């Protein structure tokens, strides 16, 4: 029988939310155990585009209000952490781009008037031209306007690796999770039969959270899945591009980020409107053809002749949206010792950790001296989709 474990905070789900929270808590002297059933970051986190939004995208359709600016502070907090002097020491994590760009291919600048007046972007957006343009847009045929947003793009696999290092001996590979009850009250969890008692239990299992709640006999908080059909291209003709390309609507027509593949080539990872509802309905071959047409029209100088293509279907997991839910805050619900939530964005992992820490402080939860952990089986690191689909 495996030994019984006592810890301060037991976290289930090692995506960016669970890993970031775990590292913050350990830094504050709490003991933690972080349980993962598949791979570290392998859910949504390594499938994300890695953009550390500051809210500019939401300002485009007026959704970012003065009262919901947690996200506006995220680029600063990440920048400090990446420099090694923030709330976590993330020095060594690879930064893919210092900026994300907003690119308006036609004469859409009129649509941008209220955008530039909004608080989220004021003083943080500069138009760029000529050799300041992202490499993929540097061609004499390029028309349109490009603005530089003060939003970073991080290499998520290296982020997950660093957060896993900061997790020390607290990572646990575990599949079967059952409630550990005492007089009908949840006091911990049984993970693969091993009892783990904790002062607080946090569920940050992304799309797996709904099922975990069901297992614990709870129906709330309710979760929603938002399906996406992303496009992946890899080839020698692709140069770095980190940009939202604007269409006529309120959402970016296409959002391109560029990632290093293990073989040294660049991968374009494409989302935005193209990956949402209509894109989800398309078959993979149709989705690829749609992306090829978009690129041929927007960037006709890009040589796609030797490019390899794939698509990836993945769901975003979020709290069920109501008219009141803002897209730019992390979400946390509490029930006794149990805390349940979704960061809603990779960028908002710090906000998710803040909410858990505020709850612990409010309830007077302090680090308690606990026995050192026994050696635990570790989950593997998540692998980017392009390494699996376009090896
Ligand atoms: C295509 C795409 C692009 C995105 N781009 C961006 C972006 O550019 N910027 C941004 O800020 N956000 C972006 N996001 C959103 C962002 O990826 C997510 O909000 C964030 O990664 C969620 O982190 P998480 O830790 O909650 O979930 P996940 O990363 O999904 O992690 C949850 C973990 O829990 C584990 N788990 C599930 N069930 C169990 C169980 N029963 N027991 C133990 N473990 C379990 C899973 O295996 C997984 O590892 C994007 C999302 C998608 C899908």
C-alpha cells in the first residue's frame, strides 16, 4: 500500500494554471503536491499560441472595460518573471517575440479609431514601417498598416519545463482520483489508492475539471468547451510572424504565431476567426485549403511550395459564460476546502494564482510543517502538436 501523504495544498491538473500556482505556493513556503494524469502542459497549454495578451484584442470590440483590467497588467508581470526578478524566477524560458503585431491589410484603419482611444492600448501601440516590420511582412508588395503591441510571445514548452523544475519533488503522475471524506467532509483525495490529505484542494484540470467535479458529486461550477480547429504549417519559406491580421469583424481574421520545431525549421501556428465556428465545421483538408488561400491572398510573396500542413482540433475549457463573465480575468469558485477554476488564458495564470492565494490568506491558511514527500512517479512533459503531426 503506498504511504499516506499530508500536504498544505493538493493541486490536480498540471497545465500552466496548476504549475504556476504550485511554484508560487512553494515560494511562499507551502508544501504542495501537483497531480497530473497525462503530461505536463500537454492539455491546452502547449497547444496555445503563447501570446501574453495585455487586452488589446478585446479593446477591438469594446469588451475591455476599466473594471476588468487584470489582463492589462499581465505583460509586465510576465516580463519581470522572465527577467528573473518577478513573482517567479522564469529566467531561461525562451521568449519568441518581444511584441505581438496588429496588422490591417487594407484601408481598415477607420475601424481602429475607438481601439486606439481605449485605455488598454493607449500609449502601448506604435505603428511600424520598413525594416521594423516583422520579417514575414518585409516585401515591397506589402500593403496595409502594422502596429506593434506591447504583448510578449513565449515558448510554452520551455515555460512548462521551467515550471516543472520549480515543482521540485511535488509532481505526481496519477490517474484515478476519488474523494477522501471524513464525516462526510472532503479532507483530501485518493490518487491511485494513495491517500493525500491537504488543507486545501485545487482543481485546475482544464477540460478534465467537469468530470472531476462529477466524480466528487458536484455539478458546479459549470464548464464550457469552445472548440477550435487550428492550422499548422512547417517549411523553409516561413519567416517569423507574430500578428493578428484584422478582417472586417471584431475578431482577428487570422492570428499567426511562429514556433521553432526540433529540426530547426519554423512552424506557423494559425488561429483566430479562421479556427472558430466555420473552421470547426470544415474537414481538415478544407481547413488547410482555406488557410492556403488566405496566405496566398494576404502574403503572396511567401513561398509555400515545400510547406507541410496539418490541423489540430482542440477545445478551450472555460467557466460557462454568462453575460456577466468577463473574458479577461481568471475564474475561481470555492466550496469548503475545494477551490475550482480556469485561468481562461495562459496569460492569466498569475491572476489564477493570485485568486487562490487570496483565498488561503482570507481563511488564515498557513504553511504547516509536513513530512518530506516520498519519491513519487513523475508525469512526462507535454510535446508540441507539430512534433507529433509533422515530425
Ligand atoms: C489553440 C489555443 C490557443 C490558445 N492561445 C492562447 C494564447 O495565445 N494566449 C493565452 O493567454 N491563452 C491562449 N489559450 C488559452 C490557454 O491555452 C488556456 O487558457 C490555458 O493553457 C489553460 O491552462 P490550464 O492549466 O487551465 O489547462 P491545461 O493546459 O488544459 O491543463 C490541464 C491539465 O489537467 C490535466 N488533467 C485533466 N484531467 C485530469 C485528472 N482527472 N487528473 C489529473 N490531471 C488531469 C490535463 O492532462 C492537463 O495537463 C489558447 C488555447 C487554445 C486551445
